[in-house]
């Protein structure tokens, strides 16, 4: 059935269409995925010693998950295994529909590497099966915007190879800006030194984050206090958004809905944004385990981030193809 976490492809192939697959780090809800005919692969996570599959809030409510972290629960994550990819891609090959997997950024997970290894094996076993694995180079719900537009491009007639090529070009036009209420979860996951998190807490410093072209998180600024941090998200939107009423904006939070409401109200005050579609959501357990309660993210289509790199780096990218 389409759209379910750890979904199984249907039994009849369709050579004239293509299957789009994402993972739970894209934060695409099962309901929306089912409506759009998108499959979702679930990341595993461990909470207080018990292993779970991230099912995007099907089995646990966002508030309960983040409240547990506030109360001391320990959450860790791991990549989707090579075996799981082999299982799923083999099912897709037997079903026969050309498939595009928009995978969570390789800069933050080994999943892309495992997916590529599995894809190579499945292609050997099923040489007539068309399978594309795309590193989306996008953390968090940024992957949702890429997937939603990929679905639209599929409806417009792009085939699997064209959607994969489109995604590799389009992903640099997706912007995401984040602020965290605390750096404790990043420190617990080894992303930053514990001393940095402690100092940030004492000084009431809120980090502003984005990501580079590879999909690695990058620090864009620090703010004294929560309100200034939220304003920095709106400022980044103002500086980088390219108005297009056909493309939605996404605001996701980690149990911080009131702050998300404030950001939405400010975005709607921007020129041409009063009536734009804004998708609201909660960042899932896999990413939420690392950002912790209180994260707010503002995600949108904007200017090509690749154009901001230096001339030398642009030449290097052309050489790499």
C-alpha cells in the first residue's frame, strides 16, 4: 500500500509511470504521502533502550515525544540498514515500476551510502529495472518540499530519469533556516562539544542554523534570546525567498507551535505572501532526537544557493560533473 511507513509496493508494474520514495527524515506525513502516491521508508531510533521505527507520529504524539526528552529520556538514531534497502528495492524491482528514491542528506547519515550499495546489487539482479538514488542534500523537512515538487513534475510528465536529474538541480533552490531552544541534544549526539551547549544555556544564546550545498549543518548566527532568534528566521526568508504562489512554504517545530504561529504571521506580512500556502508540521523523531524540543524551522524555495559559491568552487563542481 502506498504511503505507509515501511511500505510494500503493489504487485502490478507500470512502466509508463515512476515511483517516488522518500524516508521519514523528509517529514512527509503518511496521509499526504498516500494521497500523492509516495512511499516512505522509516528510520530506526532507540528511546530509553527500546527500538522503534520512525512513523512520523503515527504511534506517538509529538508533545509526548518531546516532553519525554525534557524529562530525561535518551534517544539515539541510526541509518536505515543495507538489508532494509535490499529488501525494499528488491520488492520495487519485482513490481517493475521505475523508481526514484530521494534520500536524506549523506552529510548527516550513512543511509545514502547503504542505499547506493543496495541499488547496485539490485540492478545486477534485475538489469531491466530502472532505479535512481538521489542524495537530497537537505536536512529535516526541506526534503518534503523537494518531494512535493517532484510529485508535481511527475504529474507534468517527467519520467524517472528526468525526475532524478531535476531533483539534483532543484535541491540547491530549497532553503531552510532553523533555531534551537537549546544545544543540549546536539551535544548529546556528539554534534557539538558539551561545553558549548553549557555556555549557550548560561548566556541565553540561541543558535541560528542552515545547511551548505552538501547538506551539512552550518551556523549562520547567534542571538541573545528566543525572540531575536525567531526574527532571524524571518530575516533570512526576506533575503532569500523568490515569490512563487505555486510553491508552498513549510514551518515545522519540535513542540513549539506558538512560536511557529508567530513565524507564520510574520511571513504573511511579507510582500506577496498574505495568501501563500504554508504547510505546518512537527519534525519527526529521527531529526527531533538531535535538535531537541523547541526547534523552529522555516523552509522555502528561493534563490539558487549554488550561485553564492565562489568562482573557483563553481569550476570545481563543473569538473566533477
